C-alpha cells in the first residue's frame, strides 16, 4: 500500500505532466477541476490528482482516530484538497520529485493545522414544536437548549448576533404584522432566513458544539437534539404519541396526507389526515418545571451523554456506558417516529438489544429481570403472557424473522406487539439511565443486566396496568 509520500510524489508527477497537456486532462468530458491557492488564484488539476489527494486524506484520517469523530469523510477530503492548493503552487516542478513531495507535505501539515484550529465552538439552531400553551421557560439537557423563540431572539440581539432592526422586524412578523421590504443586504438576508427557519416553530433548539467540522457538527447537533426530544418523551406513557407533536422543523413539518380509493370499481371514496400533530402535549402552568425537578437525575445523565457526543475531546469516566445509552436513545427516537409497525418493532427491539449488549432474547430478558424486576415466568400483566413469551414474540417473531425474511405473518396487525416493544424500551431506558445516574463511574454496560439493585419504581405499574 502506498504511503503519503508515495501518493504525494505521484501528485507532483501528475501536476508536471498536465502542464503541457490539452484540457480536459483525461478522456472524460468534464468541467475544469480547480483548487484555490490564495489571492483569488486557482490551480488547475486533473481527475487523477483528485483521486490521489483523496488517498492522502484517507491515510491521514486512518492515522489520526480523532479526525473520524470531528469530520465527515467528505468534508475532511475537501479540507485536504484545499490545503494542497497553496502547497503545490509553491514548488518548482523542475526540482527532484521526492524533494518537492516533502515540501508539499510540510506545507500541507501547516495548512491543515490552521484549518483544524479554526474549527472551534459553533451553535446550531433548529426550529422546534415543543409543548402547547402555556409557554415554558427555557431549559437545557446538556448542550441542547430549548427556549421560546421570542426569548432566543432577545438573547441573540443582546449578544449582537442579530441586529436591533432585524430583531424588531422579526418580532413584528411573528405578531402577525406586515413588514415592509428591505433593501438587499447581509442583514436583510439573515432576517429572511430566520423568518423562514422559525415560521411554524414557536420554540428554538440550540446545540453548542466544540472542535467539530461544520458538516460533522451539524450531524451531531441534530443527533443530540433528537435524543433530547426522545428523553423528554420518555416521561409520558406512550412516547411515540408525544413525538408526533414534538418535532424539529429540520426533520418534518405538518402537512395534509390525501388518499383515494374505489369500492366496486365505481364508488369513489377519499380521505385525508395530518401527517403529525402541530405541537406536543398540553401542560398545566408550572407542570414542566415540576417534571424537570422530579427527573433531574435523568436529564443530568443524558446531558452528560450529549456533551460527549458533541465534544469528541471530552474526557469522561464511562465512555462505553455513555456510548451504549446514546445508541439506545437514538434507536428509541427512530422507533417512535417510524410509521411502519414492523419496522418500529425492529427499532424498539434494537433498543433492548443495545442495552443488553447484543444478548438477543435471553439477554433482553436478563436485562428486564435486573432492571425491572420481572421474572421470565412472571405474567407481565394480570392474566397476560409471561415475560419470556412476550419477549420471544417481540424479538424472535417480530424482529429477527422480519430481518431475515422468514416472517410468515407479514400481513398481520402487529400494533399490539409494537406497543409492548415501545413500553419495554421506555421502561428499560429509564431504568438504565437511573442506574447510570447512581453508578457514574461504571463503564461496563453488561452491569446493566447484572446488578439487581435500584430496580425502577415503575415496575409495579408495569405489572399492574400492562404495557
């Protein structure tokens, strides 16, 4: 396998070759490939050079594991490509190739170090439908901050991120007033974008990231925001119903879904429904503040997980445990949002399998034995199925057979099984987060299934009312 030096020698050689070659530098019919070199100048390169530069980028990412959590592959390759431009333009192509390659690599190191140091703190902002009236005060789950959009606007005006003129005009627009058109400017463009971003969103979700590339930062910020909304939804008996109303505008906005069908080839019928709710659950005055206080340990533990997610250089005592919970929460969010019943069962089963460290049905039952205090032979609710039979139905029949293409009940109604899978996912997540809150130094996810202390208090409710 070629080294960085080998690839760079080839890049220099290809650059020398194309100096006297007609364009395009290849057999394909394509637009000229250009790399900026500073001062408004560009360097024309060939497809072969771009392929070689991508090879250098891959080697660097493989050598430095930290880069994998800070950049997407595409943005890292783009950064390396940009860094090559100023480095290549400074060499004398008549010099020996190896000498030139070493000069290029030295300049590349300097250019990339400058680029990486420039990726500091960012704050990503998304519109959100949270709760209905009354408006709740701002609160945070780790780096994820929820606040009414009017409070967010005031905060940004104070910091100088939004001008007083734009702030005043945005307030007027949100109040339903007509605002006059502005002359084109950077400020007017920012104002228009904010109005578009938060048009149907009474709340704002802000996620602070550190030391991440722009694309990787956006992906991690979205993941953190989705996990935060899923954590909020855990407080309700059926989180999937809650997440029909709590949404990021980035993900989806409410819209009408129309359908049409015929009966007996002649009689036409039609229908329509909203894709999802325009807002989350109704709350009484002060109710959310009370829930924040009541579940402070859970939100604090998830906040720690989200801090690590958006700050890859964070040093924590339980990285493996946090990683397990982060993945389980992400799967739970996706399961709640899934519209297909069997696909939702697969995702909720993955929540349980993640918390059980891949232990399949037996491991999931062991997790529930330890965290919820339900024995394999115990009916899950009065006169209901045993834990063993219910988990076998969820994991083996619903999940595994569907994944492997052997589900002969594909056309059956799986909605009850989906509800059971969601409830076990919810209770196990809350129980595991509770355990981690009380054992913050434990970094062995298998302890979630081994330690029978701190059984969640909702176990009795689960056994009495059913899942």
